[in-house]
C-alpha cells in the first residue's frame, strides 16, 4: 500500500492475507502497536503454534501431538531472522513514527522546517497520497485463506467502505478460498503444494483479463 502510489509503474496490488493502509488497520482489526520505534517484534515458537493451530484446528489433533509438531517446525523456523519491523506503519503507530523522524532529523542535523517535513513524510506512509495531481490508488486484489485467523476476509470487507471514501475510490476485490491459513507456504497431506497454485492462478487471471487496466 505504501509503495502503490509512490512508484510510477505499479499498476495494482496483489495480496494474499494482505492488510490495507496503516490508518485503516486499527479501525477494522481493533488492534494497534503502541511501542517505541526502536523495538522490533521477534518471532518465537508461539507464532509457529498459532499457524499450526490455524491449519489443524478442524482435524481433531490432540494437544500433545500439536505441541510435538509445533516444535518440529520451529526447529526449522528458528534458523530464520524472525523479526518484523513493519508494525509501526502497518498498525498506524503515529507516535513512534514521529519520534523516529525526530531522532533521524537530529542525527542528520536538519533544520526545524526539514524536521517537520520528515515527520510528515513518515506519517504519510500510513495512508494514501491525496495531493492534487498524484497518482490514484491502483486496483487491489485481496485473497484470503478460509482458516486465516490473522488477516481475515471479514477484516478486508470492513475496509471496503474506507477505500470507497478515497478520491477517486480504487477498484477493490476480496476473494475467499476454501482452504489456506495466513502463512501461504503451508502444506499438508490434502494440499501437498499448499495454497500457492490457486493463488497464482487467480493472480495470473486478474492480470491477463485486465483487472489492473484503467
């Protein structure tokens, strides 16, 4: 969302389990991120457990087996960087973004006017550009797995009236699949290739059939 208007040749947005602009997120998810700008979110085994539960909550698997499977997957996952830095923009953490801008401006020895401009730039990352003559928000295709408890279809649908208020309002479509969790690399015995094939087909069809053409 942040890049959609700022990069000239972005024709549209394709998302799987994607969220809207940062300022919209607290309104549709009742969630925020009130932490200092220099604190990052670290992934732990509990995130693995959350996604494990999403994918297996309808399979009547007992808690002991779920615990064993969680730590088996975590042994692989813990080798990754496992930190997230986007929450300040993603969840509209305006206080942290302003502080980050002020700290950056001080290190760069900017003037008061330049510091204020940097603050507005940082805060602007959470919402659409609305200045005269700017590129409109392009079309957005949002696809959701039915078992995704993180970015649900219902949350996406709540954002539709907010997108409709933009000037001009972008073309938005939300699609719910009959399988899939938030982590789109998920596989199981019933879906050995996971959710990737149908998502890729929907993306291709949208591109080839003109969804992103003005």
